[in-house]
C-alpha cells in the first residue's frame, strides 16, 4: 500500500505539472483544481476519503505503524488500485494531447 500510494502521489504531481520540480504534498494535490479536472469529482472524493488528514489518512497510519499492512481492508487496497489506474490513464491522455500539439494534429487514441 505504501508503494502504491507513493506512486499515486508521483502520478498526481505529474498531472499538475510538477514533474520537473519538487512535488506538492498529497493533501495539496488532492485539493488541486487540475487533479479534479483530469480525474473527476468522484475520484477526488475517494482520494480525500483514503488519504486526507481529516479522513482515514491510511498512508500515514501504515507508515507510522498504527495499522499493519495485513490489517488493511481489501476494499481500500482495491480503491487504491483503481485510483492508480485512473491517474495513469489521465496522465497518458495528457501526454498524448501534448504530443499532438507539438505535431500539429488532434490527439488520438493511438497516439
């Protein structure tokens, strides 16, 4: 779960354009307008429920030893996998759109 949440944080930083500089904190990424624009309000609600300091904050609970990884509910791990998939797809779409701009054509599914 810790590796998956670190990867998710990296993907979200890439989505908001922070790939080349120091990344934003996960709580700031969850609140970022670009994340909501690219992932949708439902995904942001799940991000907030799982990782926000005012909610479950599962990553920190596991990281600091308050919750052993084996105690994590499967539904939470499955939710993380879905969020990872959605963020990766959004990043791929953003990169295809950017590449199409450089080529001078519209973005396509196979580009």
